[in-house]
C-alpha cells in the first residue's frame, strides 16, 4: 500500500510540475484579458484616457484576500502570478473553491445575488468540475489574448449534456443559439466605472450593478449572451459590449416570449426599436442617483453605434477615498466618446426578424441619415478569426479607398475603391487566407485619411 501511495503522490507531483511548463502562456500568468480590452488598437478606452496600459496602477490583479493560499501575505508592489495563488501544497494539491472565487469576483457576486438558483452548485459541483487544467495552467504553445478567445475556455455545456432532450426549443435552436442564452438567469456587470479612481488607486469604483438582464449578440456564428460595462474618465465616456457567460443556470430561466416579440408578452427593447429606431440600454435614475438597465432581453442590432441610448454617470467625490459616498454620484451625459464590441458581433437581420423586429438597420430610412463628419470606426470583433466588420461614415460624396496592410506596411488587399455618396457603410473582411498577426486598415476619402490597427488570432 505504501508503494502504491508513493506512486500516486509522485504521479500527482509530476502532473503538477508538467503543468508549469505551459504556465507562462496561461491567462492566469499573463493576466492579458484586461489589457486586450483596454488598449486603443482594439478599440478600448485607452482612446479616451491616453494612459498606456503599462502605466495603470493595477495590471496583474491578485486575490481579494491579499493572501496566498498558504496564508502568507501577497506583496502588491512586486507581485507576479505564481502557483501559490491557487495552491497550498502544505495541505493538498487540489484547488479549493474559495481560491477561484477570491479572484473571480464576478462569479462570486453572481452566487451572492442569485443564491440557491444555480443547478450546478446545488448539485455540489465546483469551478473545476467544468474547467480543465489546460485552462488554468495553459495550453502548449498557445498564448491567448483573452479568455474570450476561441479555445481559451474548454468548458462547454455539451461536454456533459451529450444528449439533449427532443423538444421544439432544442431542435429549433441547436447549433444556432448557445445554451446559456436560454438557460442563464441573468448576466452581471456594472455601470459608471470611475476610471480616475482606478488609475489613482488600482481599486474599482462603480455607480451601480446591472442584474436581471441579458444582451443577445453573436460570436463564432451563434447567438450568445452579452454584457455591457460603462466607464467615465475626465468627463469622457466609454462603454464596452462583450460576449459573456453567466454561471447561474437553471432549467426554465427563459420563456419564448422573453426573446421573441408577439409570443405572449411585449419585449420593450424590440418594440422601441420598431417604433423609433432606438433602444434605451441604460438610463439615469435621478431619484436614486444610479444608472439603471431594463430588466429584460435586449438584442443588439448592427447599427448599435447609432441606435443604443446610453446614459453615463460620474463620481464627484475624492477619487482616493473609499467607500464611495452614494450622494456624490451625478449624471454626466448621454453622449458616448468611445465604444466597442469585444469578441462580439451584432445580430444580423435574419436573426432580428425571427425575434420580431420589423425595422432593420439596412432599411431605406436608416440610409437617409447623413453623417455629420468623416469617421473610421474600430473593426469588430477585434481580435478576430477569420472575419471582421469595418464601418465608416462620410459626410459628402467622395472617392473612397479602404485598404488593408500588414505589419510591415505592405498592401494586402483593397476593400473599397470607388466613389461613394454621403452615408454610413459596413464592409466584411475575410482574413481566412492570412496568417495571425497585426494588420492595419486605412480609409482615404478626399482629404480625410485615417488608419486603425486590428489583430488576427488563429
């Protein structure tokens, strides 16, 4: 028995040490997700802060407890991610659940808000019941920019649920709609993140929690859940809509009428868009001094930059003092200075039609709206694989050229080279024949010239 026990320990240690060979590539080591979302080349809010990611106060976040798993304090000034963030080798090789939740605060907050509702935790499952060691320790020779990269997260509902029940909902949505879009109770995010506080202290300060809502976006060809986070910085505003995954799952979380207009109840977002061409996504509540979001399913159309109505807030108190004084939050403005879709695409007209949209972004009415200025938008999604969309607007008739260049400045292809009347345009770019790397797209319309960066990750 002693020999067998010794062999088991040796094999466990070997497995753990082998995992470290790839740890330098893992997202737990690089913590690159926030930086990818923040950087200007990806359309992030660096566009409004002009503060490089490398200069931010908190780049490699650590446990909210301030302690390694063995109980020793984490030195924040010289901290770098290591094994002891998750493991206490003095007691066990296994990672306790609270080690995951001390860093993954959003998942912890979901559990607090929706206590007792998740079918998986009710069955005694933990984070590592679904997530693999490859996700935690890293894949061989693969460096992910974000956990939203395809392949970065191995956990899928169908890994366990190999046989779906034969019913109308499953048969109709299979391979088209992600499981969580129907079975998630809600997504969780926050509003009014005060970036002056974050830059100064490395601590987060937000105006309100967004709960009991779900955005619908597309990613990897499927309808999936999305979430929004809004920010302010020195009177400038930003929001990001990203693909997400809720960890609060139940069997009957959604009814058909939650998403589909005309099936028993009215989806207010769809109705508003059909009536006005706009969707109120966030709104300032002056009584409670909070930005709020409708408690409903909100599909994101392709004209999201123009159609989404977003109210922003700011904190007027001392950015170095915590906790926040709720009376010092104020309405900032309804205009957005920077916005981007992050690992997300808007819903196409076919999907919108199935949900009950009767007005579409490609309608004659929307084309009549003349832009007030020349604009080249950040492509979405970005990073991408292999396709992305590029939007631009011109305020007068011009000869337009839109070209793609590689990192060395060599021309790859020409997407547009013709005269265009004033209006807003969207071009699909297929990079399936190109290798991974940084590319540039350049718009020239008369005297207007602008170039933006995009990242292809395969």
